[in-house]
């Protein structure tokens, strides 16, 4: 059974930008030119090496749109 947080009460954002959900690190919140991004760390060193960085950033709004548009 999953723990469901419908109100976001378990979401915290640290001074370092790390977004945690019930203590679990989900992503880092990064602001660039007034736009908020979700920054993810890619733990696969081969893929990261090919990309040239371990980090992937996606605008939060774009992430939410894509997640909401998926048909279950």
C-alpha cells in the first residue's frame, strides 16, 4: 500500500534546493532567469559521460503537463 499525500504536506524544500517528499530526495529545484526547473541527477556514468553532464533539467511546468497528459 502506498502512502498518499493529497495536500503536499510531506514536501519540503531545503536551502540547497533539494525537494524531498516524506524525506526522500526527489529532485533539486533550480531557478534560471525566473523560470523554475526540476534538476535530476543521472547515476549512470556511461550515459552521463555521453551527455557530457550528470544533470538533466526540465521546466517544472513542462514536467507537470507531460505527466498529466499521459493516459493511464
